[in-house]
C-alpha cells in the first residue's frame, strides 16, 4: 500500500512579477496528480517568446500533463497576468479562481493604470470571464470559473480524523460552491458571468483527503446603489454604445468615479491563497528547502537541502495584497489561526513593497522561507524595500528574479500502529515503492525533466536523512 505523497512549490524567475506553481504527486513522481499555478505575469517579460521557455519548463516538469488543475489570478495588474496568454496556449485549465471584485472597483483599476479603450486590459477589466474564456478557447479552454466572495471573517472548519490515502483515479478539487444564475446581482456585475460558481467565505477547496486551498478576498468599503447603477449604465454605453461616443463615456465615467470614490491605491485588490496539507491528520510531514536555485534552462547544479520541522509545510501566496495590522488580523481570522501557524513558505506581498507591509509582520507569520519575487532594478520601485527585507531576515529571504526557487516535501500517511512519532517516521522516510536517484539514473532517469528530476533529488536527500531527528 502507498504510504506517501509528495508536493513541491516553484517560484519561477520572471523579474518584476510573479509566476508560482506547485504540484502534488502520489508515490510515482513521474505522474503529477494535481498541478496549480498562482499568477503568471511580469513587467520584465512583455513579449510572448520570453514566456516560452518557462511555460515549456512547466510542461516538461508536468511530464506532458497539459492540464492545470487550479489556476488562480490574484488581481488584474499586468505584472501578474502578462504570461497568461502563453500559459493558456499550452495548458487547459480545470478550475480558474478569481477574486469577486465589483465593476466599480475594477474601473478603479482602469483609471489607476490609465488603461486605453482599445487595449486588452480594458476588455479584461470590464468583463474578465469572457476575456479569459476567449483567450483559452483556441486550446482546451477553461472548464469552470470560481469567484471567491469577500471574506466575512469566517474560517473553514478544520478537518477531523485521519486521512485516507487518495485513490488512484484522477484527483479532483471539491468545494462548497454555488452556481450563479443570471438573476444574481453579483453575476450581473461581473460581465458575462452566467455559469460561474461562487465560493463563499469560510469554504475550502479540497483535493481528496490530502490537500486544501483556502482563498481570502479582503472585503472593501461600499458605495451607494445609485453610484453602482450609474456605473453600470455608463459601462453598458462604453461596451455597446456607438464607437465614436466611447472616449466621451469613459471620461464621464472617470469624473463620476473620482468625485465619488476616495482615491485608493489600486493594488488593494489581491486574492490571497493558502495551500497545504489538510490538518490535523498530518503528524508527520516534511518540507525541504535550501540552495535549490533554478535557472530557466533547468540548471539544477547547486542543490543542498535542509529539512524543516514537521507539520509546517504550507504556503501562503499574497500577490500584491496589503497586510497592515488591521488587515492582518482580519486575514488571520479568515484563515483560522492554526493554518497560519503551519506556514513553511510565504510569498511576500507586492514584491516586498513597504506600502503593503507593517513592522513585525514577519514575526507574526514565521515562515521557514520568505520569497521576494521582484527585480530591484526594474521600473523605479526598487522592490524589495530594505525595511521589509530586514523584517524577514530571520525567515530565510529568497530573491527570485533571474533565478527561480523551488521547495519540496513529503507527506507520510499515519501507519495503522498506535504511534506516528519519529520511529514510524524513520521507518517510512524511505518509501520502498519510489526508486532512488541512482536507480532513476540507471532506469533512464535522464528522461526526467524539470521538477520531476528535482523531486528525485529530494527523495535521495530524504533517504540520507532517514532516521535523523528533525529540527
Ligand atoms: Zn505586482
């Protein structure tokens, strides 16, 4: 019987932007079972050919699996979505996760970014669902779109009991979504969103009994119904009115917006995503991290690992989210304090900008690794800012710019014996059904690419650590 499952997190090198992926495997690392991507964009990579090696790399490491099980786009800024076109050319998407953001707020982005009428960004911001469906249509498309509703502070209940090993069949993503119909005011507000599913606050998305994703969409201030109606009316004219009138309508919309809504930082929209093993079943799981810098050309030359404490294996992606003290408290309540105590990896908000952070944030999260995805020389923003980096200094800050970074780990299913302590851990640390790196090399290990090759290295490393006390 299988007793192990594996996972990895990968932060790809995209300069000033973010492109993160992760994967779950059953015992055979050549067969990825569940692949996810969080954001895929960069201001450093404007042209599609820049994306090609990275997307090809992801495809290779997925061993030909041309389906992303979960694609999450945190928000609508260029530096988080410019690679999506290239991504959707190569992959089909099973579930696309987007934050529900009302039209009037998306228009805030239009004005903040000075988006022009005829640009792709305009179509995306006005009607994200149609835009993304059209983009994916030439390939296999997107099977379902899930909008994450703003959080009311309710956290998903923790799972009780012990996990059953996931079945052989395809691993699926389940959640307590409801299908939206045309009469739903939220749907009317989100462009052509009939058929999308809505994920309420306090609901997790689960991959079998193995893994959970919890999304957090920070609630924002409200505006009057009159304002919303005026915005909807004018947007209709923008989309379907006479072409020559459109520039005028847009200017009117901008004036209405600026006279009504206080000027806010447009990066305020960003969906947080927590991913990790379903607790508290996992008394024995490990996260490996270290000098695993990875070049786009898959140069895996410099690998040396450390093994983290058990149980603290999860990842929190923040996109360009804000975490002031109040924001942090609300987010913590919405994830549940236990989840945040399990963080192995934190993607630091907004490329390490001081505006999205507060002093002491790092001590509250205490991740094993903190990832800064940015190019300090790009665009005059100089991310990450020194004070943010200093705050995260004890938590292994890693700069992802021209070199990527990856981590991996192992989940050990509790054996039937009464104890799952270090003895059991040692006994299970070297999975008998998984070939060693040496065996892989003999049996055609050179056919393993990208993350699969890297997972083989992790397994070899785990074997070396077999039986040692984990710190
Ligand atoms: Zn950004």
